[in-house]
């Protein structure tokens, strides 16, 4: 536990020192939200105020940008020789990777809070009570943890930080073929199957229903099931890859 807490502190400090990545992770989701609300919102019919519809999708998009930095950080560690130093200090892979995951949660919590504050300033009004609000936070954190473990796996697979950065593009693209910005029934029919059954859609639908006090159906359970599966896969794959890389 002591090693893990030390690695968390290290990863958080590395995040604060990487100014470019920090500004991108914080500012880009806010800018995209403003673009969608003020440039495109008037042309998109969602049955109500567009800002109410789009904010849950932007929160997921924000998480995607945040976890992408984890892949680059893990790749930097593996390529820079610091892992050999950690091994000489008897610091295990669980502590190193766990530090990156915990730092991602801290980073994404700050970014999500900023997005939520700006959304409130431009007219977003959540209707959720305390219980639903905590449930929405729980779903979002579960998603962040799941995607961060996948990002750690990508960072262990990639040989260069540039290759690891491709994960950011992938995660940032996934919200678009989902219900994040437009309703799925407005998309071409051949896209409905993927948009309805990809992992991000139940997460977004859960956040939207919980924050706006709407019927959630089975979306939260499907979202948590996806998060659990992705977390287990990411943890198992990253552990195996870490042992393989340090051999």
C-alpha cells in the first residue's frame, strides 16, 4: 500500500508537470461542448434543450481524453528505464500501474468537475436528487477505471509514446457513433446496431437518465457490466504484459 500511494503521488505530479496534456484534457472537452451547444444545437432536435441532452456525452468524451494520457505515461515509463529503477527498489508492477490508474481517476474527476461547472454556467440544470447524483458519479468513475486499465494495456503494448497516443483518438471517436450528441434513430439504419450496443451508449444513457431524473431502464446495469468486463480484461492483460516486458 505504501508503494502504491507513492506511485499515485508520482503520477499526479507528472500530470501537473505535463502542461500541454493537462490543458488539452481540461480545455478540449469544454470547447467541444460549447461548439455543439452554440454552433450545432439549434439544428439538432432532441425533444428539449440541447444542452440538457449533450452534457452527459461530453462528460464521457472528457473521460476519454483523460484516460488517453495514461497510455502515453505508461509507455514513457516502459521506454525510459525507470521501471528498472523501481525493480531495484522492489516496487512491484501492481503499484506502478495502480498509480497510473489512480492518477487518471484524480485527473478525470477534476476535468469532469470543470465540464460540469461550465455546463451549469451555460444552462445545464440537473434534476437528480442526491442518490441519483451519487449513482451518476459512480457510473462515470467505473467507466474511467475500466478505460484507464485498457489504456495501461495499450501503453504496455506500444513501443513509442506516439503509438500509445493513438488510443486517445480511438476513445475520443467512440462517443460520436453513440447517443452522446444526437439520437441514435437519426443515424443511418446500418449504424444503429453498433451505436446501440457499443460500451459507451449505456454509460451515456445512464448518466443522462440519472442526472435528468428520467427512467433509466436497464442502462445502468448494462453500463456497469461493460465496465466490469473491461476492467477485468484490462487488469489481466496489463499484468501479463508487464511481466513479459520486464523479463
